[in-house]
C-alpha cells in the first residue's frame, strides 16, 4: 500500500464523485524550461477547473505520493535541478529515500490508479525508440497502459520515437487508440504522423462510453488529440532536427533517462522555440479535452 497524501481539493472531489484529471509532472520538472513550466502548470489547472473537473498534479515528496500538489511543491519541481524522474520502478525507492520526484506517464498511471483516478493528461506518451534493435529501449508507459484502467489524453507518441513499431506493440497489448474528431494519429509536434487511430470519436460522450465499455477489458485507452493546426510543425523538419539531436546524444554518450530531455532541449534550440510553443499549446488543448471527457464519464 503506497503512502498517499491527497490534497483537500482532490479529496473533496473523490468523496463527492466529481470528475478529476491527473496530470503528469515530468512535463514541469524535465520537459519545459523555467518559467514556462510553472506558468504552464498553473494554466493547465485553470483550464481543467474551467471545464468542470478537479486538477491533480502528481508528485512524490518526503515519503509520500502527493495527489494534487500545493504551490510550494509545484515551485519545487519547477525550479530545482535535483528532481528525480519517477517511472514505475522508481516509485518505491523514491518514497523510501524521501526524495522529490516527478512522475512520468507510467508513474502517473500507477499513482492515479492507487488514488482511484481513471483519466490523465500529458503531452505525448513514450514508446519504442528508433534504435530499439540495439538498445532494446521501450517505454514503461506501454506496459502500465496495458495493465491499468487509466485513459491517457495526449497528442500521440513523442515524435523522436519509432511510431509504427509503437503502434504495432499497442495493438498487441490490446490498447485502443481513440482519436478525438480525427482519423489521423498525431506525432506530438505534428498533426499527421502518416498513421491512423483505431477509431474516430466525434463527441466527449462517445469517448466516455468507450471508456465505460472498455472497463471489462484489461488495460487503458489512449485518446489522441492533434496539436492546434496553428502550432503544428511539419514532420520533415521534426525528423531532420531529431536525427541531428540523436547523433549528438550518441556522440556524447547520453542515454536512458537523460536522452529524451536532451533531445527535446535540442529541438527547442534548433526550432528557435517553435517546439516549445507547440508543446505548451497542445497540452492546454489536451487538458480541456480530458476535463470534458471526465465530466461526460460522470453522466454514465
């Protein structure tokens, strides 16, 4: 049993059967630079509240999983250089060591499940890395999606990954990919990866019903939402910059947990911050959709 602290706001929502949206916290600790990260976190919370749900940023701190962090904790993960990146395997050790950690998608899924929250929002999920044949690097996000009944609203798989291999693996795991008003699977910064969603849902109520029916099946659901068209970046540009950044990472022996933050940082630099703006705007849009789906779930 995890030691959990639930914020008064989230606790009230849980006790009164109100919609709640869990929020991945590595976005703020490792994905976005300061002060954009803390500004983004506050705006996501505002968007979720405006759309009728309760926001729950999840972090680990001082021996507890915090479901809904306070402003001091949010400031801590947004400004400190010593925040641990917490996926499934790190949860227990971070709790015991009482270090401060931000949850990945996988970590957020596990913690949200423990708190009985069944929907979360992020930018993009992890997947199979492009050099998988050599590195065998596959995100734990996929496994946690396959064994927890949590729906993840995102803008697809991070564009630095092997999208076709990841989609094949998701199919093997039995995880449906539901597009919101779109047949096309997005690739984080780009609205068109060249691949397709499992299903195109036209309304929030339709997605909520799919989630309800999928409860009898082991595992969660991915709900994809492309970045706003105004901020979508051409795939060819992203692929070119990613190739350069990956080669740089290899030459510098950067791998494991440090690889994705390094590549995202280089993409921001090479795109003159265009990827940063896209990242922020797509998260805002995803937060709105996750909130509306959470509200629709309560109607069933």
